[in-house]
C-alpha cells in the first residue's frame, strides 16, 4: 500500500516532463477506401467492382516534430490499397515515402514523391486526375517511348531531392532532382512555379527524364483555374517530346456546386506529332459527387475515349484493339479517415 502513492507521484512527474515533448510532435494514421460498381466496354464489356473512382484508395502514416526556432522535421509514408479484394500482399509505400526539414525557408524533401509536372496534371483537372475521368488517361501515347526505353518518372520518381518554397505573396515554386542510380527512366530534373491567390490558381511545369542512354523525355505543361463561386473553370495543356516523337495534350473543364452536390465535366484531346502524327485521341468525362460529410461522399462518372490509332482506355477491363473506342460508367462511395 505504501508503494502506491510513490508510484502515482512518479507517474505524475514523468507525465509532466513528457507533456512538452509530446506536444511538440505528432504521428497520424490516415487513409481512403474508395469502391465503385463499374461497367467498362473496351473490345468486350465487363462488369467490375473497382477502387479509386473518386480518390485513390490508400493507407499512410505521417508525422511532424517541432524542433524549435521555426524548424520542423517530418515524414510521410503512403501506399496503395486494393479494397475490392482486400489483397495487401506486396504492400509498399510507393505512393510516397519522404522525410523533410521545414521552416520559414520552405521545405527540403527527400525520397520517392510526385515530380513537379505531375502536380499540374493533378491540380488542373475537374476529376483530380483520378478515376475514369482522369486527364492522364491520355498522357503517354503508345509508340512515343522508343524501343528499349522506359519512362518511369512521368508521375513519380525514386531517389529524389526537392526544394519547395514558402508562399511568397501567393507565388510558389519547386525544384526537384532524382538520381538514376543506374536505372533508366528515373534520372529526372523538374521545376514548377505558380501563383495562388483569391480565385486564381496558375502554374507552369517542366520536366526532363532520361528514357534511354541517348534520349530524354521533355515535358512542359501549364494550367490555370478560376473560381467564380457558382462555377470553377479549368484549363490545362502539355507538350511531351521524346526523340523523334511528340504529343500535345489539352483539357478544358469545370466544376459546378449545387449545395452538397458538385457536377464535374471535362473534354480533352491528345494530338500525336512527328513520328506518331497518325495517333490521336479525344475524351469526354461527366460526373457528379454528393457529399454526405467531410469524410464520406457518393459519386458517379461517365467517360468515353475515341481513339485514332491509339488504345487508351477509361479503366481496367478487357483488351482494346488500337483504334477502337473505350467507354464506361461507375457508381461508388469514398470514405476517408
């Protein structure tokens, strides 16, 4: 009995000492589970239950530690989920695995992450570059990457170091360099600069990726959005050059809110140039999102791709013969935690 008050006093002292340290750091578990009933018609029709129709399903951990003097350290580990079958074999953190040092100077970030040009594909798309309406459905035409080459750093790069500026009166920027480490498709250099203020968001991006020992993929893109309150207007364009082949992409779209419901629409095209001049594609996407809460939403999407000597698809399904169209629709639910 005599030990009890002593133990309680010790615990009180420990809690008092530990409280400031705990208050200076935090770790968060987060994720998204997104599933939809989907119909996809490529060469043949398939009925499917698939994920990531509104937001990519994921599981992650992030943390931050206050080091004092306006200096913080942080980490971010995030991996993809397949909730339609619950298959977690081979789970990894390839969506993002970074460690950062942050302060008034901005952020220095190391690890696997999205390249700067990909951030524009994401930001300037009514469908947030996710699901059947994602603008990257038309991003890399067949035949544009030369034989023996690989373009692994189109969206994300391994071994990357990035500097992200703080907001400077609405201006922002990022510079990234990724080491190839002897692997083709990952050696990358990227830049992004833009402005975010009031109703306007605009940004330009540039990326250079080694796809063979002698040929680089060079992408330049630009996007802008303007929020009129009753409607947000979105525009995006990209030019990709890889050796003797190139393609131009552009998109126009809008989101229109009606209380808890948001209508989404976009039209985009891919125009092949030079050695792939005979390859083109067009995509129309329409969708709606009904927000039940801050974490839960219902959605529906319809998308159609018209291919000319290409075989882009709106979603996973049967094989698609080059030149045939791909169409699909889905109804789903997204829950974030």
